[in-house]
């Protein structure tokens, strides 16, 4: 049997009714499984966290009736492991030595000694101030180009 081809726009424009004859074909549709709710996702994440972290690092204490984290101090260690542990714990840290602030202070002191007038520690003479101002206020190359374009109206594009 030949196919009956009519575009949807033509059906609408010509108001064609009853295009199909006979019984409609049954179409089986596939449905996706229902998505989990936010509450189900949260419960799944909580149970995963319980399995991975809490149960692995905790032990049940009957006197309190709850899980208590295992204390690392009660591990069984050999004498060599204890010696390395004591050495590591007894050595002072970088923060306790106070090395971090001294390097910053050295940089600030070096800058002050090498460039004192730019830190506002010394007054700048009037002639030197005029020289700095003229150098800073001198027009740049691009500002000269822009000024020339504005004068000659090269930047205007007429259609």
C-alpha cells in the first residue's frame, strides 16, 4: 500500500479532517524509571558517608551506647615507630618558629632603604615633582592618534 504523505502545515492550512481511515495503530512507548526524590538522594549519600567514614574509624562503646572514634594513641606500635613519632611531634613547626613574618619584614625594610622617596618617607623637591608631573601627563602615542582622528573626522562612518 502506498504511503500517504501530507505535511502538517498543509493539513493546517487546508483544514483537512479525518486524514486516517481504519483503526489507529497501537504504539508502545517506553517509560523511564521514576527519578529519586531529593530526600532519597540525601539518604543514599548519608548511608554512603556512614559506611565510608564513620563505621571505618569508629567503634561501638556499650557504656555510652554509641559510636566513638577510635583514638590513634591506643594503637600498638613498635619501638622504632614510637621513636619516629616522638621525633616528629617534638620538633617545632615553622609557625612556632615565626619565620613567616620575618621574611615579609625583610622585604619591607629593603624596599624602604632602596626607594625611600616613593614610599612617602622623604619629601620630593619642587623641580623633581614638576618633572614627574610632566612625564606622567605627557600624551601617549595612541592618544595622539585618537586626537588626530577626532579632528579629521576619520572615526565617523557615514552610510
